[in-house]
């Protein structure tokens, strides 16, 4: 079997592009390489990324583009015009589009990963051109792909419901936390605290600054308890789409030195930031999976999430029962409930210890190897027709 994978969103620079889909692609390739030395793979990447950079085994041929396909204006023509010709030339048996997209005219059976349906449910968080193309591409994939991969059971249900895809064509292949997300050595953690100038206790959020992350609610909730706690709020993440109202509201609330925006955090330091935090808060309105809470749990940090989308699933709220979860769960629109949860968790050491233990156990339920095994089985089924 010869599998062709569109990995043009695999980034190799230390920027926000290394988050999200790039992490998914890199983890999938690494673990496919670990479990499959029999089948042949052609991995199409952006300019400058070759086999040496990725360290994949010999049955993986990495073909970097001569074009700067990290740019959507270049990548979209590649996906729709060049990809079909390359697939014919390579004599591929299966094509995998790792982010929503397959060629409209695809000469081989295709598998497409759908990470979320935010382009449909939160269109205001997209630039107009990106929104139009993403929605069109997802609809094409829903009609024409042999199989769709969903990163959570929540996303699988959304695909079936909104796109009217038969359930048997949608397979859940969940994300996982990389091995680097684990409780660090105490000496290493203390050295990091000193280097980063961190207080002994603080509340952490990590994610892109954009409306969907619900940061305004987090600021409102923290303002309600700021005088009652000794833990400042630290917000890490790159500036995304429509971030200005977040900064404006922070200024209006007058939180002063109790609030720090630290910008984009390198992947190499993320686990240390999670582990250093007293609690991690992620009140997002919508997530196809929700990696930051899982990473925080894997690092042993107690977590609070909103009750929206996939987040209860990630933290293990079985059948929607929050008492069974590895995190505290609050409504995504209730600032008072979030404030109460933060105050409770900051003041209750026993509860923090319990959630730390639950979170570590929950994080171990997700494995990139398992995701790669499920994905490989879908390739086989797609190739067999």
C-alpha cells in the first residue's frame, strides 16, 4: 500500500504555527513510522522540510515543495490543482488530507481529518476568504472522502449531525499529549521558576488569544476574586484573530500587576509552564479536542474547563457526569461559576491533589501510538474499497 499525506501545515519554525495541526501531523508521522515499516509513504511538505529534518524511516519519502505552501494563497492551488497530478505520478493508493481538505477531483481514495467545525459554528473567528474555503473544503470531504477522521467523539457526532455523513464513514482518532508533557524534576522546575521570574502560585491560561477561547470571561471571573487570592493570572499565547477586545477589557478591569500577558510560549517550555502553575484554566467556547487541558493534566496540574464541546470528554466526564471528571467543569458563560471554581481550587490543597492524580490517570488514556494504529487501519480499509 502506498499512502500519500498532505503535510504542508507541518511547521519547522518556532512560532505559533508549530501548535495545533502541525503537532498532530508531526506526532502522526512519527508514530506511523514507529509501527509501519512495510507500507510506502510519500509525505508532501512545505519548502525546506525534508526527510533529514523529520527523521522518518526509509519507507517514508518526504517531498518538499519548491513553493512556500505554508502561505494559504500558495497552498490552496497546490491542494486543488497540483495534488491530483502528483498522486497519479506517485501511483498512490490512498490520500490523507490532515486538515479538512482533499482535491475536488481526487484520483485515489481519500481520508480526511476533520479537527472541528468552527468554520460553521463560529464563522466570525475566521477571515472571510479562509471561512469560505474551509467550509467548501469540509463539505467536499464530507461528500467525497472514503473516510473522515474525527479527533474526538464530540467532533464525530458534530460531523454526522451537521454534514449528514453516515456514522460508519467517521472514525475517531483522538489526539494525545506528547511524552514531553510530564511532571518535571523538582530541581529543573525550580530553576525554570527563577529564570522566568514566576511567583510561587499563579493561575495559568495557555492558548491563542482569540474570541473562541473565551478569555474575556476568564478576566471577568478573575476580577471577582483578585482581592481574595495570592495567585496572579498569567495568560500565555500568540495574538490571534480579534484579540484587541481581550486586551481592552483587561485594561478596563484594572488588574494591574495581578495580570501578565507573556505572549507565545515555545514548545520546549510549555510543560514547565504547566507544571509551575497552581491551577490551569481553559474556559473555551468551542474545541474539536482541546489539547491544553490534556497537556496540563499530563504535567500534574489541576484543571478547570468549560462544559462546552469536547472539553468534558477530554477531562473524562463520563456520560456528562462532572463528578467523574479529572477537572472542575463550569458553564462557558457564567463568570460567577468560574470565579467560584478558581477560588475553591486555589484554597483547597486536598482537592488540588485529588485532581492532580485524576488528571495524570486521565492523560494516560490517550496515546499517539493508538491514534497511529487506528489511522493505519483506516488507510487499509480505504485502499481496499
